[in-house]
C-alpha cells in the first residue's frame, strides 16, 4: 500500500534503464540512488525512512542507502508471522458480529434461498479478490499493500485516497467495537457503567499491539480459534436439530416451503442481501496488510489465502444454510438481534431450539471474544496503514517511527486515540455526531476491494509490458483477467446500489441517501487533493516499478535467486559470462575437430 513521486521525477532516466538493462538487476549509481534508506536510532525511537515518497521531493542528503545486509531493517517491521498466524488472523478478521448477529437480517431480507445465493455468490467474488491480492502480495509482500499497489501501478493520488479511507474505516470500526464491548459487559454487570469496560477494552488492545507483532498475532490466533470452534459446534448442532435429533422436532426443509420462501422479494431481496453479505466478508483482505510482516511470504501468503477462502466459504455458507433450515425467514426475532440483545441472534436461537438453555449466556461470552478479536485486528490494520502512508510521504514523518521490536508506536497511539475519541462521541446526546462519523466510513471496505481488483489489472499489465514471464510468479491468480474484471463490476454495483432503500417505496429518504453515499465524495475529495496538490501523474505500464520490494529485487529480504527468468538472459554481467562460456565451448569444439 506506494513510492512513486521520485519515480515520476526520474521518468526519462528510468525509461532509459528499462531499455538497456532490466529493472531487476540494474545496480548502477542511478539505481542505487533510488534504494531504501535507513535512519536507525537505538531504543524506542528507532526510525525507518524511505528516501522516495509520493510528494515528488528529492531524497534527503543525509539519508543513507540501504544495502542487502540491512534490508531486514529497511521496512522497520519484523517478519515474524507464520502461516498459522496468517491463516487465523485473516479468518478471525472476518468471523465476527456480521455472522453471529447480523446473519438473521440477511435471512429476513431475502429468504433462505436468497440468502444462500447471496453468500455463495459473494464467496466467489471474495475468492477472485483474494486470488488477485495473493498474486501481488506474494510477489511483492509489503505492509499496507493496497494503497502501495495503487500508487505504484496507477496513480499516487489513488493510493493516497485509498490509504486514508482504509485507515479511517478501521479506526471507526475499532470505536464501534469499544462501544459493543461496553454493551456486552453490561449483560454481566449491569450496575457498572459500560464506559469502564470500553476503556478497559481499549487498554487491552493497546497492550496486545504495543510490545511485538507476535503478541498481537498470538492473541488473534486464540480469539479466532474460539470463533472457529463455535462455528463448527453450531454447524454440527444445527444439522442434528434439523434432522430431529435434538429439540423434538424434525425441520427438514419445511422452512423453505412456507409462503414467500425460499426467495423472498425475489431479485431485489438478493441484491439487498449482497450489501449485508459484503459487509460480513470484509476483513478477509487483511492478509495483504500482514504480508509485510510474514516470515517466508512466498510460501505462507498463498497458503493462507487458499485456506482462508475455503474456510470462510464453508463456515458462512454452512451457517446460513443451517439457520435457514431451522428458523423461518419471517420470524421477527431475526431483525432484533444486536450486541445488547444476544438472545435474539440466530446462533442463540438455534442453540435454544436444541434445548441448550444457557445459549444466550454462551453466545454473550463468544460475542465478547469476537468484539476483542475484531478490535485487535482493526487497530493493527489502522496502525500499519498509517505507518505505510508516512513511509511514503503521505502522512507526517513522525508516524514512521518504530520500536526495537518493530511496532509503529506513534501510528498505534494516534489510531487508538482517535478511535477512543470517536467512541466517547457515542456518549454525547443521541449519538448523532457518532452516527455521522461512522457513516463517513460507509463503503470504504468495498472501495478498498475495488482498489485491489484494479491494482491487479494494472500490475499484471505492467508485468507483461516490461517483458517479465508470468510463469515466474510464485502464485498466479485464477482466471485472470476474468476474476478482477468481475470483481470490479460486482463491487461497483454494490457500492452504488447499497443506497437503494433511499428510493424504495416511491419516496426519497434524504438521510438514508446521504448516510449511504457520503463516503464516496470524501474519497473523491481526497484523490483530488493529492492529485492537484502534488501534481501526480498517471503511471504508464512501462514505467511502473515492478521490481522494488519484490522477489526480483536483489536488495530485498524476500529476494528469490533464480526465480526471474530474465535475470540470466538480460543481466549484463551474467550475459557476458554466458557469452564467454559459449566462446570457450566453441573454441573447444574447433580444437577437437
């Protein structure tokens, strides 16, 4: 998720280098002047800086060039996350209240068949999206990759807009999780002010993210494990209940045959559910954020992407199918579930029908775990996104600073402080200000998905245009270019169609319309601000920096020797060596004859 300002400033010289030697191996003085620089200070103020940024300014004179030996500190973060962490972090970021609480709304909106179609279809979109992200993140594993890819392969202004929107979105989600924590704890200790529990939750999130990335990762692993076990138990219990083994009633498919089922409200119902389903799936893309801190990302990132997709599709589709079998879509309880009414969640209702009386209490505890897990992931994402923006001149330089253990301390502090401030606004009056701030986040998650699909098309175009072999990619997306194009079309329809209720019923609802679409002009404004303020230019495919930070970059800590088939064909030294060898062979042949 960026360094293109200096690339634009050197466009002509860079184009010349592309013609003479491939970007992978050009290690002359011009190339060296564009490498990373490290300014390290011992202790809490260890600073990592990159000489290139999207402001278009020249590198500072006192910044030093990074060498291959110092590459592990170029990004400042630590590559310490295993495949286990990546899989469960991405999974844990998706399995949340969108499934445990809000799945009932999807069922009530579209019926059992419509909800199932929605989840299967969106699951396919997520598959293509994760496949696109996997190709880029495996080839170029950098923290905060979304805006980086957009900046590098399209326009720095797009990366700026995506980055700040993504950061703000997850700050807002963190705030909403703090609110939810107070509500959930009120069910246990109603006489204790919920603000106390919310602030304790904020302190827990700070502790989990402050000392090391492994602390965050281990916590998220166990949070996710609890949610995964819950879903597995739910599916097993649900199957038994539907078959009549528990609850003294055999449901079978009777709720698919009631009036209005299985496709309640037809196509409009399915389309409306796509929006809800999309929100439930958001968070899967976190694997692109954590790729920059993954150990052996070439191996672990593709593995995590493959596993997470199938698990999410199985869990979501399995759960919505079970809920549709047991609970009729017209049950009014489906739309009443919330964090302060856990007993009405579809999960609790199914457990109750199985005869498990304390179902609400059990789900209350699981929802609390879900809230902490979501908050943990959200503050991590916000921190790395802000850090990456700063690394490329799109945020104040102070947010580049990291601790010895690789934690962007100031980025963490600002992100959590803003989230806490937004949470405190929820305590004022009737939450009008708080609601409008959350509305600003709106469709940001979908916009980020658009950025991933679009960046992938640009990345592959630049990769091929510059003469690289697609077979050298460690992970190739499925059905390219069909996958990213389909994602662009479907997600665009969701973004602009999610406000359709404002026109429903033959009347216009101004408040619904504004809250649905207010984040779109904000995104456009951010783009225009950086576009005209920094006079950024569209990146031509032949000028896009494909090599830097990739497995083809010989100064990168993820460099994969021998992976690039162009290396031996085009590298001047290796080519000369190859020619000498051929000449020797020819001489030997002549002597023998």
